[in-house]
C-alpha cells in the first residue's frame, strides 16, 4: 500500500538523517522525539532539508540546455524521456519522494509542538520551530506544484489538479490531489501565519528566517501572477537585507570552475538539488542564443560558463558544485522580482533603477549599461535578465508556464538527429507526470498528456 511505503520512507529518512536523534536514542521509533531540541534537530538535518537528491526534473525540462546526439544516445531511458518531454515510467527516488519527505519531517515537528506547552521560557525556540516547519512544508509544496500541477490560472484553477496537501503524519488518512486554487491558498496561508515566528536573520543559511519567509511569499505570488503582493513581500525581504555580490571584486578566480564562495553573502536560505545525470554541466551545452545574449562586458559570461568544444557549458551557480544546483533564496532574485513587479505596475523609472543596480554588480567597471526607459521593451529586458541571472536556479519552468499564460508564446524545441521535439505553450505536459508507483498504489489521477 502507498501509505505503508510512504510511512516507511519517512521513518527511515528521519532515523537515518538526524544525528542528535541517533546519538541519544537506541529506539528508532518516532515517539522518541520528545522535546524542542529533538524537533529542532529534525529540522536542522541539512542532508534531508537543504541538500536533497531531487533530480530537479522541472528545471531539466526547461530551455537552458541541450545535448549532442551522441550524448542523448548514451542517456538512460528515463533521461531520454524527460529530454523529449515524454517521460517514461519512473519511480522512487524522485522529486516527489524528496519533497514529501521534507513535508513529513515538517509535519512531525508541527504535531510534536501540540504536545509541548509554549511558555515564556521556551517561546523563542517554540516559535522558531513552528515557523521553520511551516516554511519548509510550504517550500516543498511550492516546488511540487510548479513541477506536477498546471500554472495558477483563475479561469481554471478550481478544476485543475494540484498536489496532495498532506498535513498529518497519520498515513492512514487518504489525501487526494487538491485543486490548484487550494494548493496555492494553502501555501500562502501557511507562510503568512508564520510571519513573526522567525528571526530576521538565522544563525545559518540552512535555517529559515523572516527574510526567507518574505522571499518565498514573493516567489509564490510572482508565480501566481499577483504582482502587487509579490512586490510587497519582496520589499519586506529587502528591508531586512539587500546585499549583492559584486562580480568585479567578490569572486575569486572568476575564470575557474567554482568562482562563487560557498554560502556567499547574497544567500539567506540555502537549498540545493541534484540534476539528471545527462544534463549535468559536463555533458550539457548551454543554449547558444542564451549564451550569445550575454555581452562581452558582462562578467556573468565568464563566471557562469566555460568552453566545451564548439559550444559552452554551465560551470555552477551558488552551490559551488558542478553536479548540484542552488535553488534556494538569495538577494539577486529579490532584485529581479522587484524590478519586474514595478514594471508591471507601470512604475518604469523605479523598475529600471533596480535593474541597473543589479547589473552594475555584474558588469565590468565603467560600462554604460543601457536599459530601456519603459514600456514593453523594459519588461522584456527585465525578463531576459531574470533568465540570464537565475540560470539553473529552479524557477525557469514556472516562469515559462506563467509567461505563456500571458501569451508570450515561448515554444521549447530540442533536436536529436533529424528529429525535432517541441513543447507548445500551455501544453498539458507542463504538468509533469506523477511517478508511476504513486499512481499504481493509490487512487490519484495522473496528469493528462
């Protein structure tokens, strides 16, 4: 049964990853989690909560990269399917299982707090655990919705299938797929209820903070196309901190494979995922039109890419690992959300100023950065810079979905030999299929092709 499989996976995950729990307890049952320090340790398990084995299938399905025919022929059947936007049957481990394990740990902590009285003495820790658990669960729900559900569209969101909103550790409770409407409402409601429970700055970027909470709300509202709300929470996050890396001075050995410092100063919540093996930087080439959009004076052209035969490959982003990718929250994303939302709200001068601030930290010194003054040209430039700056950061798949809903007509194409594979705007396949074992062991409906 699915419930039994998921329960076992959750228990094994918790037992194997919480060092404090293993060091102090010989009994591996969940009932041994008893006090606030146990639940904090559960959420501090960075191997399960921050550095996951997700394959990042949504980002791999986007339009950043391509592979040669010989590389494609060496792919596994699963990798070929994802590359052609026609995934074959795949099962655990996968993005679904990774994010629902995070959900399970968060639910364990939230239920544990129900049995621990909040007092004046423990209030700070109690609140931090609750706020962190709500943040982690919402972070997981959002990534699941971006991957497995259709875009947020108020014309269809009550009928469109979202994700199972599991809020209990009781796996005897059958949880079906909620609507897209209910999915996003749950994410927003949980995040807003966590406001005030977290410190503005966490002790380490592995822990959530108020800044991360506001940024996740901004990211959520942007993907919903609600630009006033996205701007509001972006500005709340930037009030807490707005530091940017200056590529002219803050990167060490910019031409090397790993120019970005680990946990650099832009990052305020760290999360990283894996990549499908065939689309890692050693085998995948960056889209040539995307690469050519970086002008010579743009230091990102050197910081992000290395030559790879007649093409170029992506080095790394803020994970500092070629086979891993940073998909957490950082200041540069906030600048781009702020700039885009200002432009969409017809505050063009402010939007251009924010974008110029960001790019001045990315270009060589003394360059006159030309930014359109307003209108569609300004918004187009902001969206282009968003794609260039947030390469491989886990947001592009969601961006394509929301932009195509606005009739931007982004058509994805991949060529293998003489065959061209295409994904048209608003295609059903933008909601990637659920893993086959989930469908086979439950009554959940599969996404239509």
